[in-house]
């Protein structure tokens, strides 16, 4: 089954969907969003020096959300994106359940896992795909980059988890990371995915850990914070890359296709003349 849509309409649909997802999470968890907003206003209203750390966290969050909105809406791929988002939702829930229930990290809401974080996994995975495609336009990555980053990521995950690797369940996280890093590894555009994911996760995790939205079991001191962020750069990036690879493998077996037109026929005289 095939359908045709203009790229302009798809971009508008994507932008509306991303904005709606943000609004839905904020409305769904008003018990979290309203106190956070009131706390920000109270901090800004206090006399004395400006709360620069709080302002920096707010600006970083705004930059992350804006980049997500722009990147996803600018390059729409409905069917591959839908598959990747479903996989990322499942992988994100499993990862959050594993990490929070075994005590590798915890959220300030004490939920195990918090469902409101799952959309971040879905949108983040798509953002990784967009960033990798943008980088691929400038050529292939250095030949040894992927071969260097994959074992480095697995090592970072193992070092972080080592004190709590007591049983088969605790090994599930490192095992999943290893499978995602090595199974189906390809070439070209795909090899940009891991470095792109690590770069993006750094900013997302720096915001979340610095704002104490989540805390790693190592603590909140700068060295422990850095170790937690390094683990997230490796673990979260590996799962995002694995979801994208699995989505690529599933796509040829789908029965639905969507043709994207660059312009509407009535805006393109040549296309209008060719259309019967």
C-alpha cells in the first residue's frame, strides 16, 4: 500500500507531533511541571545575584528541545521513524526499569521506571538518526573511529556497573549494550550513529544529572557525576544505535510505503503539466 504526501505537509505534521508530545507530558504530569515552573519563577524573583546555574540548565534544556523540534521536522521519514520510535520506547522502558530497580540510578520522583522519560528515548533516537545523516553528507567517518568507540563504550558500561554485577539480571544491561554495539554493525552513514549519539547524550545527561532530575548510585560529587555521564554516553548511545539498526532490518518487511514529494503539484508548473 502506497500513499503520497508533500514534504512541506510532513514537516508541519512532525512539528505539531513533537510540540504535542511536549505539551502532553507537561499536562499529564502537572504534579511535576507546575512545581518546577513555580520553583524557577521563585528563584528568579529572589533578590541578589542571578541564579546562573539554574539559568544555564534552562537554556540547555531549551536548546535540546529546539534542536529536537527542528531536526525531526526538517527531515521527515514517517515509516522508518515510526518503527524506530516503537523500538526505542520498548528499549527505553526496559533500560529504565533495569537501572532504577537495581539501583544504578534513581529519579527525584522515586518512580521505577518513570514513564514520562520514555518519550525522551523515542525523540532522542530519531535525533541521533538525523545527526548521523547530516554528518554522512560530509563523508565517511575515520576508518578506526567505530572500531575504537565500540569497545570503549562497552568498557565504560562494565566499569560503571562492576560494583553491582551480582547476578544474571544485573548483567542484562552490559549484555544489551554489547549486542547493540556489535550486532549488525555496518558502514558509511550508520557508523556516524554512535559518535553522534554519544555527543547528544552528553548534553542531555549533563542537564539531567546537573539538575538532579536523576542521580547515579556513585553520588553527586563532580568525579562521580562525570563517571555517571560517561556511562550514559556509552549505554544510552548503544541502545539508540541498536534500535536504529533493528529498525533498518525491519523496514524491508513492511507492507506500507509512503512517497514524499518535494513540492505540491500546483506549486510546480512542470509537475502540473505532467500530471494528467
